[in-house]
C-alpha cells in the first residue's frame, strides 16, 4: 500500500501506538482522521500533527458506526482503517464480569463493528484495508492478565477470518502483534520493559509490512520463534512460560513495592 493521498482512520490516537501511526501517515501524505475516547488530548494531538479529530468510544458500536459514516460523508471514502484502540485490565478468572465485558467490547468487538460497517463500502469499491492491532499475546499469551490474553487471541482470530473470507474480493487485512512497546500499556509490566522498543521503531516495522500488503506484523525477533516452539512442543512451551511468569511476577512485585501508594493504573494501547 502506498500512503500518499490515502484516507486513513486511526482509533486510539491520543497516545502511544495510535498517535505514532497517525503522525507517520500524515508525514507520508495521507489525510488522517484521528479518533479517541479522550476528546481533549485527542483533539490537541491531532491538531499538532495535522489530522482531523473525531471523538469516539470504541466500546460502543453506534460510535464506531458514526465515525465511519462521518468520514465517508466528509472525505468520500476510507482506504485504511486502523482499529488500534485497546485496553489491558483484570488479572484472572476472579476479574469482575463488568471488566471482562468491557475488555471484550474494546479489544474484540470494536474490530467486528468496524468491519460490519465498513465492509459494504470496501466490497462496493472492490478494495480497502484493515489494520487491526492485536498483540504478541494473541500468538503467545500475556503473563499478567487473562482477559487481555483471551481478547487478543480473539482479535487475531477475527483478523485471520477477515483475511481468508474477503481477501479475494479486494479487502486486505494486517494484524499488528507487538511485544513490549514504550507506551502507557507497559507502565506496570517491567518484564516487557526489558525488551521494549519505541513507537517509532514499531511504526517502521508496521509500514514495511503494509507496503507489501502482508498479514502478520511482529516487532521482536523472539515472537515467531516462540510461536513456532508453541506449535511444535506445546507442553515444553507452557513449561517455559511458567518459568517466565515466575520471573515476571517477581519483577512486578518489586516494581509495586517501589511504586507503593500510587495505585494500580490500567495499561492502555492508545485509549478506548
């Protein structure tokens, strides 16, 4: 995909990955519509980078629908929809149902709703592109949060299904599956901070794959190796992940001790 003169929508654009993507797309000559739940920060950042801002809460289908319909009415088309907003909340099965529901709506259903309301436009034109931010947790797992691991697996599965079902009809799909990136998402995950990359590095890797219409976008050389080991030796992989989780939880305990009194803030990819 060439980005010059394209109409690109980016959700979760007020910070982190979404802001970095929106910034780079503007620099590449695209018309960017930036969207975020945080209207104040989102509008400020959009103005700084030269994007148009539309507030939206991706946990609500009607707001995604309004975002898409508004862009189609004003810009006339959408070439690339970056369904990027996401959240990380909860721990294990004891996580309250309201949090399971929220993270499912943001991390999974936002992709479904975007496709529901944008596919007719793409299919009528015979072309269109979805960039869905999942996570390396969708290929592997997440060591701190079961809801995050589950929803990112689902997000990746939906992206796969879209690519398989509509790829022969001009609809292209890429799934962004990063490991640690220096965003608010990893502020309470010191294990990810050890190998975290910058958002600029992530953007370079992302655009490289988008330019050749590739499906899977990874950011760390360890991701595919671990994924291959998972497929080849599931028991061995689980054993290794148990040991890694023990290390991660020890690092987290130390981090929390140093940050005592500050509370447990959710980690966020952009913002939903």
